[in-house]
């Protein structure tokens, strides 16, 4: 097997961390959007 240079290892790790951060941000944004929609619906409901 061919050795992978240190530059590519660093790059791969950074990309992996960025992907994980983006996934977590996406999940958080979806949850906040759902919460905002629920508040809007409750506010529009006279009950």
C-alpha cells in the first residue's frame, strides 16, 4: 500500500471535521425552524 503524505492526512481530517460541523449545524437549524413554525401555528390559533 502506498503511503499517504502528511498534507493529505491533515486535509482529510479537516474536511471530515468540517462535514461533521455542517451536519450538526443543519440539524440545529432544522430543529429551530420546526420550533419557530410551532410557535407561529400556536400564535395563529385562538385557543
